[in-house]
């Protein structure tokens, strides 16, 4: 009886699980945008809103200024080798280069080339460039175009030429557990012709350049990466015909529909891509993909979130069995963006076949589905017999003018915000009437113009997407607030925080609106009468997938990183890494590809929480090597005999020369060195070019210049950014120190001071220089009221904080985070202290991370070989490029290896500034008890600035004594001379 009851309960429990899984699958498919497209006819006209602010010199203004110009049907070809002037490194003429007949011109990553061109008739011309992407630093090639020595519009300063990438191997490699490994990408350069266009995608059509009749000088200025140029061509790029007209051409040319053909191409087997980030992907959340495995990792799709930025393209090769007309369909997933849809431009054999193919929409829907080009009445495409190339390119399509208008609106609203806070400050007195509508020129007129603009954009967005969405809601909210501020201008000061929040949201909207991801599993090229396969994403398929993967999760450890080989090498080491899985997989692939084959040493790489390093080491279960360790950990372990002294290895001196001496300072203790540097970062001065120009300010070179600039900023209620807290450069570990404030350290070093004296036995903060520097530093926050905590990127974006001294990796964030201010900011070496001889001393401390060898490592020689390989030029360069390829420019790697840093794809001018400051970088030594230094320096600062009841001199002397006592106690504990 009991057994029967138990069986009934078990049966009911099983039915409950299956039912819940079914409901989960069903629920995951709900919420799709099942709208069919546009509603009423569009009344939106891009460019209808004239800015009342300063002229920006952008492409839209350039077109408006020359709107009466014609479009001459002329063609002018310029041979690159027939230049009038060339300057810079790497300029070289090449005959019959890589199969291209004639003489080509090699241009370096810096320099300029001028060509004289005779224009037969005035008007607008498109310009194309025939180029070959020679080996460089694996980044996109950038050039600026000047016409008669002048930049025609700001977007012409950032012309981008793509490199061409492919999978390194035809077949996907697998690890010893049967899982597919991500295919490595390599360059496969070939000659290409590129029409000059907007690299951000704000303009769907190629740039048009206005030229008067007569002789002109066209100039290419190198910004990044070398390339070979064969010719430039001025001509009129013709728009493709409409599909209806194309069908008539098919009939006139006698093209026939093919019969019974179905060609299936696995999308992950693309022949070429514009970026190494477009590597094949692994899809484990659906059973619809091919190849599919509920148990093992399979490479089975391409695109996804990596394929989201305008201009990125992927090409596939189609082998057509016969010439004729075909339909094209994709098994794709677009559940990334809703409210707007992803758009792609389709090329067949290098040309857009008809106008409708310029904007092919992929609307939101959960899961994979079959998208047929043209929908219920499929478009027909002409393919030749044999090899055909199909390309899909990410484009903003119909959303481009909308996004462009929002970008302009955001720029104007941020400018109004800056002008308002010049009067009210960032925190206005809510009981005071500032009359900002009278004091700020054109304030209400600008608000009215932007309200109308955002309202029109939100209506057009709703029309295009077929319904309301969160994308539209944010624009309506901003427009609604602007309307309320126009009606009640006296409320502007007290609603300033909400205004700033909404403009910040608008900036985020702009960043997200540029992203249009699409993931593809298969491509079908079929005869018009051929039935296409099903999407394979039915209810019972999904239910089976959910149950199977749930069951496998009990038996498979997906956190274990497999090896590429089953070979049992006699030597092996254990390495811990504490970052992310993407970083760990990239490192593991590099180990299997180069380190293990070259040395015969197996590496057991473990992705762990680094807070377990200390207890694991104490328990004798720690690794041989720990990576990405903060600067203070190696010396703390060395004091306790837990870290190995690397200077004992015979080739240490050679290895040390790979880094700047400052990078090794924190790892040096008692004449031993206990880690090798991985990353090294330091401060740079970031500034807004447009805001400083508006205020009539120059970039400060010295601290005296900075004080003068501060007076002007304070007068205009703006801020200088100098943070108190230091950004994390490694994974946090228990016992990790608070590093000394970088601004204080900068001032101390520039004045000839130091943190410790007498070989680290005493703190030097109580010296005359230490006390005077502390007072100078605290006065900036007490007298000039600098803010202690802030979001620099957001405030820099609005212009509220137009200048700041922050970590140089902020460059990566701003490059991605704030597209609307591209070209309006720069970074240069920090202000320095003028010396008696007139030179400027720009010392600044560095922060970073290192690789540590534990003293318990059984095979220290093998561990040392791994550390040398990992911190060497080749591995650091490849890892840096892989990270940038994997996650974009925001993940640019701040390597400590000097030659590897030279090999990373920085724009030349920016990297020159970085190298200039790098010469002044100094390390802060770690000493026993030194963890009190950063902690009590911060305590003294807070006591003076926040408490405001203690003199700076008294505070630093009191806390310096605490530091002295702790250093003395620790030296006694470790048996060191006092």
C-alpha cells in the first residue's frame, strides 16, 4: 500500500516537473513583436530642426551649405602612385603588388599623402578607394580626408577601412572532452574597393563631397594602421533600381526561375568577416540549431551580440548548380532588441541587387525562425552558375536619420545643461529664483525645438516598429519634461537633477540604438518553388531540450576548461586565473596553441574566485602560479615565505628588461623580486576640446596653469575631476591594500618627495615635502570644493566636468560609451611641476597587476617558463588583440610589456601622448606594514576635508606616527632590522 502511494506521488511529481518545464518553454516564446511593419505614411523629415547652438561642422551642415549643387555624371581616376607630396614613415611605391597590375602606394600608420586632381565640372562626387590591408596591429585602418588642406566636415576625420578575417582552420578543433573550441581568426587580406562613408553608420548613403571645377588637392592623413592604395575614384554612385524594375530587367534578359534546387550553408562557415569579433558562436539554448548537442559544446551559429555595430559585415560563398533566379532565406534569431528591429544590407556578388535589399528588417521574436527575404512573396535574386558571394552588412537602415536626430538633440540638451549650471551650479538653491530662461540665450527656444524633434522621432519610431515600446517611451519622457520646463521656466533649477537624469538616459538610448544584433544558424538558397525546411523549434523539441539539458547539468562540470590534447606530458603546472570565462578560454587556447607544444609542459588552468588564494595557500592546496594579482600581494606573501624569488633564475635580468623599471618596484623586497608585471596603468589628463574652447582655456601644462583653470571652472560652476578612490585593476582579494591616492602621490613625486625613507624602515610622509604636499592636496578639496566621488564618464559626457585626471583606461570606456562626443575630447600627459631650469616634471605613480609564483610550486622551472611566456611580447600582444577582438575597443588591454604595448592598435597621436607620460611613471614600493600608508593617508584626508576641524599638518603628522608604529611592529615580527 505504502509502495503504491509512493509510486503515485512520484508519478505526480514527475508530471509536475514536465508540466512546469512545458510552461517554461511556452512562456519563453511569448512576447514576440508580431507586428508586420509600418503603419501610416511617414511625415518625418530629417534635418527639419535647426540648431540654435554653435556650428558643429558636421556632414548634415555640409550638405545643407551646398544643397543647390548638382551631381555631374563624370568619373575621375587618380593613381595613388602619382602623388604630389608624401611625408611620414613607410611611404613606398610597389609594382604589381599582390596581383594588382600597375604601381601602388604603401602608406604607413602616420604621415600624409597629397594628390592633385582636375575636376571637370562642379558638384557633389562620391569617392572610392581601392586598397589592400597589409599587416599591422589587427585593428581597422583609419584615415582623415582633407580637401585643399581643410577637413570638409568632422566625420571625414574618421574614415574606416576594414581588414578581412577568416577562420584559421577549415575544421573546428575539439578538446579532450569532445567540446568544440572557438575557431581562431586570422587575416586573409585581398584587394577591395571601398566607398567613403560614415564609420558610425549615422548616414546610410556614402559621403558626397562638393568640389568646384578646376584643380584641387585631396589628402589622406594616416590616423591608424598601414595600407596599400592603388587608386582613388571620383564618380556618381548610382542607387539600385526598385525590385519591380529589377524584375522587368530579369524578364527582358530572359532570366528563368530555377527548379527544385535547395542549397543549405551553415552560417558559421563564413568565408570572410570585417572584424575578428565575428567569430563562430556556440548556441546551447535551442535545439533548432545545427549541429546540436544537449551534452557537448558545439560551434553552430555566427553573429549574435558581437554582430551589432553598423558597418560590420559577413560573407558566405554559395555554389549554385545552375544560373538563374533563386530565393534566399535565413534561419535566424533576433531576440536582442525590440521596439526597433535589426537591419541588414544584402550584397550579391559585390552589388546590392535592388533598392529593397538595402534595408532588410529582422524583427523581434524569441527563438529561431525562417526569415525569407521578401516575406510571403519572396524576392528573386540572380545567381551565376558556380561560385557566388553573399554579404550581409549591419546598417541602421530607416532608423539612421532618427538616431542622428537624437544624437544632435542630446548634444544641444547637454550644452543647455552646461549653460544652466554656469548660473545655478550643479545643486541649485530651490528657494532662489535664478531666471535662467532670461540669462541663458535661446534656452526656451532650444527646449521647444528639441521637444518637437524628440516628439517627431518618437512618432516615427512607433510607426516603423508598429507599436509602442520602451525605446519610444524614453524619448516621450524627455519631450514631456521639456514641454513642462517651457511652460514653467521658474522650475528649471529645482528640476535640474531630473533633467540631467533624462539626458543621461538619452545618451544610453543612443548607445543602445546603434546596436542591431542578429544571430544566424543556416542560410538557404532555393528555387522559388522549393519548400524550405522547418525552423525545428517546435513545442515538443523545446520541451525535450529543456529536460535533457537539465538532466545533463547534474553530470557535467561546465566550469572545467578542457585541454586541446590528450597527451600526457610528464611536466605540468597548475595556474589560477580569477577574471572571466572568456579571458580564461582565450588564455587556454593560447596555451594549447603555443606554450604546451613548444615546451612540453601541460597547464592545468583553473577559473577560480581569487579570494580563495590565501586559505588554499595556507592549506597547502594553492596553485603553482597565480595570475592577475594586485601589486601589494606578492611582497606580502614574500614576507611570509609564500612567494618564490624570481631574481634567482639565471635569465631574470633579461626578462626584467621587457618592462619599465617602475612596473617592478611594487614586487621588489629585500633585493628579491616576487612577481612579473602583467598590466600597468597610470593617470592621464582628459579634456573636452569644445568646452575648453568655449571658455577660452588652454590645456594646462603645470599645476599653476591648473589653478588658473580651476578659477574659471568654478566661476562657471564646472568641476575638475580628481577622484579619491582608485579603480580596481585586479580581482579583489582579502587583505588587499588600499593604495595611496594617485593625485597625492603625483604631487609628492613631482616635488621630489617619497613615501618611505631609510630603505623602507620609516614613512616619509612626516617630512617637510610630505606635509606641504598633503596640505596642497587637501586644499584642492577644501578651498576649491572639488568633489570626492563622482561618475567621471557621465559628467565628462555632459561637459559638467570638462577636464579630469583619471586612469588612462578611461579612454577605452569613452570611445564606446560616448559616441556623440567623438572627436571633441582628447587626452594628454598630466600637469607637471616647473623646475628651476624651466623643464616640467610630470611624475605619476602606476597601478597594475602581476603574475605570482608560489613558493610551494613543485616544478619551479616549469612555472618560470610559463611566466616568461605569458608576460612576453608575443603572448601579451596576442592576448591584448584577442580581448579587443572578443569584447571590442572597451577591452583594450593595458599590458606592462613595453613592446607589446607598442603593438596594440592605438591611434598614433593618442599613443604618442601615452608614451610621453609613460616616461615619467614611477612605482610605489611595498614595505612591511605599508598597508597602513594608503589607509591612514585616506583617514587624514577625510579628517581635514570632511571633518574640517583639524589642520592638515596636524592630521598628517598624527597619522604618519601610526604608520611608523605599524612599520616598526611588522619589521620586528619578521625579524628585520629596525
